[in-house]
C-alpha cells in the first residue's frame, strides 16, 4: 500500500501483514479456476497416474546432453475435476531445451482428482522433473 507521509509529504510504502483469515483455509473458491498462487487445503491432492511414462518420454526427446550435469524443471499443473491436465506454468527451469521438452509432454499427464468435501475440484500441483547426466 502506498501512502503519503504526514511529516514529509513523500510517498511511504506500507506493508499489509496477512491476518489469520488469510491463512490456508478449507473454504475452496467458488470460481471456475483456482488462482495459481492461492493456498487451499483439500482432503486429497491430485496424484499423477502416468508420471513415470511422461518422464521417460521427455528423456527420450532430449537424449544425452553434455552441456550440463544436472538440470531441474518444475511445472505447476492445473488438474481438472476429472483428473485431466488443464494447463501449466513453468515455475523453475535451469535449461531452456529441457524446459521445452517437458512442456511438450505435460498435456499427456493424467491424475486422480483433488477432493474437497467429498467432491472433485480443480487444483494446482507442482510436478518436478530432474535430469542428471551420467558419466561425469
């Protein structure tokens, strides 16, 4: 929040401290798609059903790269009420080529749906991909 100082008339930055009400809650949003940065509690988070298969497909795409020894890509995936991939955002990547390879295969992911009060809900989940080059 930006306000003017009463003493100097200069802009002053004030920080809002989150209240207890803004902490993670079991009140899930009524909106169609949850905010990517919001924190919600659910009874059961989505679990990937074919992550190993997708990781192997990504590995086959990139082959053995010699430019890096260890690479990590983390995708935040929105899982639909049916457990399907909806969309994603890459939140961490140490290599653009591997990031692109991961992004191409993310739509193949399938999940168990997140459950909230006994009902399936859309939910964001982080999926890490780690690549370690052997022989170094």
